[in-house]
C-alpha cells in the first residue's frame, strides 16, 4: 500500500515509542518508523515484551506494528524516506563542563541534527519532541542549513504525556502545542503537523505559537507542576510540627477553583526524568539571561524536593530510636510513580542509599521496577535484597516505607504482614495511600507525611 506520508521518529524511548504508536494507530494512511541507536531497545519494541511498561501500550503497538508502525535501527534510511522527522532523543542534565548539573546536555540532539542534514536529499519538517532549552530550534536550523542542499523547517512540538497514563494522555490530550516560525514556510509546516494531530485531536485543542513560546511552555509547565508538589510538601513539614493534617489542608486549599485540587498530594518527593532536569534547565537559562532572582525562586522548588527526601529519612531514624543499623526495612515500590517501571530520579533511589548509609538492611519490592532498581543501586555498599512478592519482602522487617503509590499496596492483607514483622512494627507512608487508623489499630506505629503519627508509645513526660 502507498502511504500518504512517511513519518520518522529518532529515539524509541518513553516518549518516542508511545507517541509514534498512537500516531500510527490513529493514522493508518501514514507510515510511521521509529529508529534508535540502541539495538536492544528496538528488538524489545519488536517483541512481546515491550521495553517500557505503560497501561494500554501493548494493545496499541500490537494493532499498528507491522501494518504502518515499524521499529528498526537504520537511522540513515529512515531519514532518507521521511517527510516529517520527530526527534525524541534524551536530553539529560549536563554532567561535565560549563553548566554541569544544570544545563541540558545537547550532544545527542546535535548529533541527530548533523545526521539528518547528511542523509537528506528532499525537503523535511523536523519536529522537536524532546524537551529543550529555548532557542534550540535556532541552533538546529543553523546546523541543518549550513552546507545543505534541501530546505528544512524546524517545529517545536513538546510532549506533555505523563508516564503511567501515557496512552490516555496521547489519545485525549489536554492540548497539543505546535510552535513554528511565523514565516510563510514556517506556517505551512505548522499546518502540516496540525493536520497529523487533527486525525484524532479536536482542532480547538491544537494550539499554535511561535517557536520560542512553545519551547519555553514545556519547561514552564513542568516547573509549575513540580512547584505544586514542592509547595504542598513544604506545608507537610509545617503540618507535622503544628499538628495539622496536610490532607485536610490540601483539600481545603484545592477546593478553591483558582487553585484546583490536582498535584496537591504531599509525598516523599517528586521524581521522574523530567521535573528536576527541566527546572534546572530553566534556572540555568535565567542565570544566563542575568535573572538571578527568578533563577533562585525556581531552584527553590528543587531544593524543597531534596529536603523532603532527607526529611523522610530523618523522620524514620528518629522514630526508630535514632538507629537503623542492622534493622530490616522494606521499601514498598521503587518506581518514581505508580503504573510505570521507570525509576529515573525516583525518591526511592535517594532513600535506599541513605538507609544503606545508616546500615539498614533493605528489602526492595516493586511490581514493575525491580530490574531498574538493581541497576540504580549497583555498586551501593549495603545489604540489599530484591523480592517480587510484598509479603515475603516485608516478613521479618522492622519497618515498611511506602515509596510508590501502586494500587496493590492499598489492597494487601496488613494483618498478615503485621504478624510476620519484628515488633514494634513501623510503617512510613511516603505517599499517604494507606488507611492509617486501621493500621494503627492492628498494632503498627504509623508515620504518614504531614499528619500526626499514630504510635503505641507512651508520650515522654
Ligand atoms: N519521559 C517522559 O515522561 C517525558 C515526557 C515529556 C517529554 N520528555 C522528553 O522527551 C525526551 C525523550 O525522553 P525519554 O524519556 O523518551 O528518553 P529515553 O532515554 O527513554 O529515550 C531516548 C532514546 O533516544 C535514543 N537516542 C539517543 N541518541 C540517539 C541518536 N543519535 N539516534 C537515535 N536514537 C538516539 C536513546 O537510545 C533512547 O532510546 C527528553 O527530552 C524528555 O525530556 C519526556
């Protein structure tokens, strides 16, 4: 069958894979190819065990794969064939040189730009899907157009999907954002990308802006989301001192329609590959433009997150009589959030490392993230075991610390768990997902976030 359009995506990760699978599902008239330099990842995309866990993803991939969705490692051929090229390579925080620890590392990005230029002999639309610093499209344009025979148009189309709900978010997005140059050719390319999404996204949800607004909106969007988490987490510390209850506070605040209720759950801290990196990226940009007050303001969001994780460990230490050495602690969950196996920047990594420093013995359980946990903690000095079954993991432990809000942890038989644990038994609910009063009534000493603890110890006089 002759396809109307050839779409290529460079980078078969958490964004490239699901996004392209959705385009292929909704647009059988297009051929969608996803390429990656990592052959193992591509082999997994072509197998029954996809490289990422995402509810609903298997069905979407199974429907489209081999029909109009293809995964391979032939980046050059993919570029030659394509009319539209999405670039969805990783843009981690730079670990070396100027801007180390803050700025985005654009080496994968730039390599891709050069590779596109070298393998193109027909006009192409290049779409930035990765999250990038403002003005990256300009750098891309410069690389593409220096010494090139064919015209390129660079668009910004940041991805707003959240891991764990990626398929739902892609199928029914709050908005699709497309930024372009406001020239004749820029507007033409923009219209072409709008037409792709219009195959399933209502027109009023597809918003268009200039390129720089689009690039910046993605950073700002993540910064605002993370800021809400840090705001409520900062308040959780105050609630613990003031004997207030953060859930009650967040409910009262969130019911103000000017504020809204989402992203107001206190927790052990935010994780994921994006929030910290994107805020630091924005902080770096602000400093670059000499806006040190603005930079400090946003950097505070990251600092509160670090503080919240450390505070969690200190609360554990204090509650368990100021020593964790030799105690067995079970981490319920390792993924940075529920419904994903992704552990990048998961608070559980920090907490596991700190608990090892305190010489605790760790039992780690998670339904999807144990392999990643093993990789994250490779080389950490300590006594760590990885156990798939939560009952086995908790058995013989002094404490359970809930790291991830997996639904299954709400549904366990805690009476059975209590009987298998060392006494006094502790639960530190880093996600506030459990029924604290019921656990207390069973005999647990319960330490939620931002709420008075429920303990069986007599108060000190
Ligand atoms: N993960 C998310 O939830 C999310 C959401 C929105 C936006 N983003 C952004 O999307 C981008 C990608 O994120 P991700 O989570 O999918 O990353 P990822 O690390 O899962 O995937 C990136 C892929 O790109 C491949 N790659 C790198 N250089 C390449 C090259 N030169 N040619 C071909 N393939 C190459 C890597 O092998 C990897 O498989 C980032 O900029 C991120 O900030 C991520």
